[in-house]
């Protein structure tokens, strides 16, 4: 750090000019980069995704799309057998109202499994293709246009008097979600406002705007990198949502740490370049290691064969790297040239009350740390017990599709589902599986009918179901696809058909995603932990501190997953907090993305805290004093930085898109848990309990890491 600090301060003019050029280039590159971002959530190479894409390409509907399920209950005394003509006319009217739809009913097939045990209840499937508002097939649960009114209006005139018709299906049962997109400028505005308020309270001078300036520079420069990246690979537009907010948080974190250390050095009597050099020597290393920790966590998503997750990971790594670079080059120059003028509200006297306050640890946080150190075992037991309990809850996470029993219990969709259940129709009827067959599907249909868990198979011989030498077959399972029994049926179905038969549907695609994304995750986690251990062992000159940091970080992530299960899967407070009904499951990508982001961000705060504890221990030789001083020095900074990120992601969680709600709320909860329970209680308690062994680094390990050894001290 000393060499870097000397390098940039000897070239203040050049660094300032380069920063200005980079800022202007970033402003010019941002709109160009945004125009080149992709919008599709593609999963190429996954069998079900490729099958679904081919089905939509050939037939214009189905595949990942969930069908609408019209349920007709004929009047008393009249059964479906004998009313085939009326049923046929009703479903033909749906085809006329939705010209690109693929429709099937009892009248088309004569399949008795499309009629309930009462003989009066019958149902069909409607895959609308392009919706009436022009939207393409697919979309998130509850985000697709509701075609129920169109279907009911088309069918009712053709049904016998006294008949009732309700349209059910997962989309009609799901809470309606406005798919209008994320208002990115508004969310960034909320984050910036939160950052300004927090920083003004921390610095109480114009110095508060310096981290905002550094953050803006980091974000715009990152868009230059994103633009260059779009020239060689596809970058998803999810980067547009996450990168500015993540950049705001990370760059402000790093700037806050360095500026606070610079003020501390000023309070200790150092001025000019010397204060900057000392601040860089103390805080610069923490910033560098924190940036590497963030990048290491995001590697998880970069190596996955999922384009939009790779885009998230790349965008996060870019903003983390640029934030570190800007903080360690531009910020020192800015502090050297203008720091004292921006902080001029503070008297320039080492004897002034404000200088004395900057020279010592925070009184409130020091008092808190003394209490934790004094009650270290009860504090560790209480906080650790709560986190372990949440982690155990997290083991119950459901990554599959939502089940109807967790969705709306009122409305026309629920009435249709109730009619099906009352008539003894299997629940899986509303979650059919599309299968693409080349040539005559007769042999494949016979194979599929013999599969355990299959209720029936629908394969009408019509133009809507057979095109370009292929046939699309809809398999109705007994159990809903979102249940373990439904997934087992899909597995047996895949095993029963030859390789030339392609099994699609949204459940099969979800299963493929989970297998691809999580199959190698334990090995990836082990590799990330190893890299993190080596990095932190070198940073802290300790064997046990990195192990503790990794263990607590993973415990924190497990607790976040448990909180997500409580909030989104079990529905504890979801309706009250976010005004939306939980669906009984968590999106399959959510745990992975939350891990990737929070692993780095959580390690961010841990590096800040433990680096200062290590520094204080080297000075005084007492673990207890190192803990108290370390928390006293960093507690306010970590809390302030976490508050900015929490508000930013909480604002993002207010977006109408369900997937973004779940993802952003998980990040907000993770940051809140980490900055309070983990860093405020568990970390100081565990470090105090470990005593002198925190700082142990034997000679052989020090030689491998190329740092000075650190024998375990005698003092606590």
C-alpha cells in the first residue's frame, strides 16, 4: 500500500485528469451499454430449455408456458357424454378468440380422464401462445396476462343453460404481479438519498459527498467495462438493476473506511500527504482484501452455464474491482488536494474537542463491545443459537414450482380448482408436461401412458398439435409438478422415452436448472473457502481467524436462507411487509445469487472489523482490548455502510417483479443480519473466547504465505 500511495500522490495531476476522462467516457458509454443488454432469461444447453424453445418456435405456444384450464360443470341431469357437440363448440370458440392458441378438450379426444367422477365436470387446456395484449409465451408466475375473461366470454354462449365455467391454472391462482419492470432510476435515487443522509450524519461536513462522488465514478467506469464486455459475450439487463445499487454500496463502503481512517490520522496530528499515506497503510489493505473477497464470492455465478447468472456475477466483479481501483487511486488524491477544505467545519487544531473525538474509538460502540466481551459466552450462545435455528429452517427450502395449495384461496381460479377436486380430477391436471416427438407419436404415447404417476396423455391429430414432421404431446400427471411426487414422475417419464423424444415444460426446465446450478456447488463452495482462507490468512497473519470468518460467514448465509423460508415459503409477514402473498417456494436461482453477493459483502464487513482488531492486537498485545478497540473503531462505519446497502436493496424489493422482490429482500435481510447479529455480537464474542489463539500463525505457514510468523501471545 505504501508504494501505491506514494505512486498516486506523486502524480496527482495525472490521476485527476485520468479520473475526469474516465468519468466522461463512462457517461458516454452508459446509454450504449444499456442498449446492448439482453432481456431473455436463456438457459442454453439444458435439455428442457432447448425442448421448450423448439416447441415455441414450431407451435408458437406451450413449452415453458403454463396453460389456462377451463373447467365446465354441466347442469344437473346432463353429463359430458352426450354434450360433446356443445363442449366442442365452446372450446372451438376459444380457438377463434385466441387464434394462436393450442386447445384440447374432451370433445377433441374422447378421453374419459378429462371428465370428473360426477360425469358433469369436464376440463380442457388452453396454451394461448401470444397473449391478447401481444405478450409472447412464458413469463413469471402471476406476471402473464389473464386470458380468463376472454375464455369465459367465448365459451359461455355455447354451453347448455345452467352450466358454469371457471378458468383455473397456476397463473389464475397466483397473486397478480405487475410486470411493468424495475424503475431503476427511482431505486438508485432512494439509495443515493440514503447514502447522503447517513454520510452527512457520519462526517457532518462536505466530506460526506466524497464517497458519493467516488461511487458515481466507479459506476460510470464500470459501464465502460460492461460495454466492452457486450462486444464479446451476452450481458443480461439484470446487470442494469444490480450494478448501480451494488456499486453505490461497495464504493461507499470502501470510501467510508478510507476517509474515516484519514480523519483519524488527521486527529492524531498528521497532515497533508502524510495523513493519506498512513490512512492507506491502515485501511487500504482492508479495502483491497475486501474487494478480492467480493470477487471470490461472485466467481460462483460466473462459472455457471446460466447466462443471466453469469451476467450478474460479471457485473458484480466489475463494480467491485473498479470500486477498489477508484478508492485506492482517485480518493487519496482527492483527500490530499481537497480533504481539509471539504472538512473545514472542523477546527484545524489537535486540541479541539472534535479532533479528540476522532482520535479515539466511538464511545457507544466501545461500551457495547465491553459488554459483549464481558458476557462473551452467553452472547455467543444466544446469537449463535438463533443463527443455527434459522439455518436449520433453511434446510427446508423449496426450490421447485409453487403448488396450488399455497396460492389464492378465493376467486374464479380457486373455484375452478375446487370443482376439479370435488369431481375427483387429479391435481396434476393443471400442470401438464409438454413433450416434443418427431414423427408419429403413437408409440411414444403408449410408452408414456405406462409411466407410473401419469394420469393421461393428450395428442390430438390436428394442425395445432402436429407440424413440420413433429407432434407435441401434453402429459397430465397425477401429482402437481411442484411436488416431490410430480418431479419423480418427470424423472420416470424421461427415463421411459428414447433420447429423440424431448421432454419440456416449466417443471422439467426448473429441475434442469437446479441440477446444473447446484450439482457442482459443494465443490465450488470448497474451492471458494480455500481461496478465501489463503487470502485472509495472509491478511490477518492467523490460521484460526480465517477459519472463524468463513464459518461465521456460512452460518450467516444459512440464517438468511432460513429467514427467506420464513418470509417467502412459510409466509410469515410477507403479506404485511411486502403486500404480496407467498407462493410456498423460493425461486431456484435465489439461494445461489444471494450466496454469491452476500458472501463477498459479508466478508467485506468482517475484513474491516478483523483487520482493525489485528492492528490493535499488534499494538497492545491484548485480545480483549483489541476486540473493544476494533469494534469501537469500525462499529459505526460498518453500521453506516450496511444501512446504505440495506435501504438500497429494500427499495429494490418494492419493485413489482416477484423474482426481483425475492432476490432483493434476501439481500436486504442478509445485510441486516450480518451487520447486527454477526458483526455486532457473534464476531466479538467468538474472538474474545478464542483469546491468544486468534493470532497464531506458525513459522511454516508464514513461510508459505510469505508473511511474518505470529506466535500465540500470552495475554488475553
